[in-house]
C-alpha cells in the first residue's frame, strides 16, 4: 500500500516515503519513491527515487514531519522531475 496517491495530469502516481541515514551522520533524511499507477507502454516502468529536504534525528520524527507535506508539494516535485 502506498503512503500517498496523487494525480498529475491524467495519470495517478503512488508515493512511498523511506528514511535513509548515511554513514557518519546522525540525521535521517526523507527519500520519496514515485511510481506511475499505470504504465504508458508495456514493459516500461515509470518510477524514480528522489530526496526530499527533511531531516530528523529519529525515524519517527522524520515520518511525523513527512505527514505534514501537502499533496501540492508532492505534485510540484513530480512535475519538476518529469519536465
């Protein structure tokens, strides 16, 4: 199940959020996965990962902050990536 589902143009996208912590750092960073719900061409998978500018010292705190991200911000990030 996706964390969020957003529409962009005439396509539906599934968004998932994960926490990533790089070596020698104390902060967790939010990374988002965008995946098209339907594929425009058979065999071609439209998906990508992108970091989101949120950091926290705990995963739970990071995900609490992530819940406050408006769908419009996710749509804007998607539009920027697709253009």
